[in-house]
């Protein structure tokens, strides 16, 4: 299965610098490192995505249903997509607490997701 998510080294650079809190004095050196290792970083990212989106052995066909193919609202689909939750199996591995930590996913959207999973006989992971 080929991952559908594209990779932007520019987005990676900004996210890495922000999350790692790289001092401004070191950012130029970090950019140079990223430029030199770009091919390796991109290859590792796609290797990670391929593994992360691979169906688990114990998944039923229902768990491999793409989130985009569900009747969830566009808001729910978009928020889940931003967090690389692409299949119902990925969603059931997340807890309600974790989902509520996602920007733009509030209690109403969480309830929508829980009700949808419940209608399929599925549930979110325990907190």
C-alpha cells in the first residue's frame, strides 16, 4: 500500500525547529544538515508511513475502512487526516483524551466519532 501523504522538507524543517527548540544561532547549521540529508529523510518518512498505514494482522476488513469513506463529518475527517489517522483501525487505537488534544476536535466531534464507532460495534482505546 502506497502512503497518500506527501512530504514537504520545508514543513519538516519548520516543525523540527519548533518542536526541538533549536536556537536561532544553530538553525542555519540545521538547515544545511537537512539539505545534505534530504534524500535519506524523505526515504525514512515514506518508510515510516508505509509501516504505519500497513494493516495489522488482527484487523478485520472493517478496521481497514478508510476514514474518508465513512459518513463522518468533513470536520472530523479533516482533523483525523491531519493526524495521519487514515483507517478505522488507526482511529480505534486512539483514546478520547488523545483525540480531544487535537486542535479543532472538540467534545461534539468526539461524540460524533464515538457514536459512529459504536454503530459499527467498535470503540476508542481506553484512556
